[in-house]
C-alpha cells in the first residue's frame, strides 16, 4: 500500500474560484484538460493573484467538491480576509483526514500523482477508514530541489 498518514485536523476554510467539470468522472484525460485550462485562465485573468494577496499562508489549494449534483473544482487559499466577489467559501470539517504527501515536476503532475495514490490505491485498500464524501483538496505547499511538493487531504471516517 502507498505511504500515507491519518491526521486529526481542525476545521478550516478555503476561499476559491471554481468551475463545474463537465467530463464524465471516469474520463481522466478530459477532467485533466478542464483543470489545466482552468488554472491557465485564472492565472492569466488575475483571479489567482487576487487570492494569493489575501492568503493566510503560502499554500495554494486544488479543491474537488460535489455540490448540487455537480462536480466542482476550485483554485483556492486559506484566507486572512473575506472572499472576493465571485469566490466561494468552502468549509472543511474538523476530523480525521487521509494525508498523502508527494512531489512532482509541476503542480499538475503532483495533483495527478496524489489523486491517483489516494483514490486509486489507499482508499480502495483501506480496511479501517473510508471516504464518505465532502470536499477534498490538494495543497501545493512549496518548491524544493526544482520540484513542487504538497499533500492531498481527504476527510475520512472510521469503518
């Protein structure tokens, strides 16, 4: 089984701009393209810069959330200010989280790697805990040795 930890986290809030993903949840190539196009758009139009200006720390989050029967995807931050116009406030509950750490050449590679490990290896093989929904996030935490590093945070419950 992949390397992971279970960690107790306090509740936290991520403020982000998002899109509805239109690809089927099993169309990984389609989903990845939608996400990459979204990151390019918010980087170019200034929304990502707006978020970074109110961030409480240096983390940038990629958040997945099922909302009103839609697959939503957000670029977000933990904020030290209120949400800018058009942004959504996403609440993460206090509780136990599956945490998968890793690094990659790009944020996209890191996100794909951590998502694959968490949802393709750890959760299907887990005997003592399960993901029962709610938002999950990949936290891009920084750079070292020409790589980006971060963690996938998924709320879980004991089985």
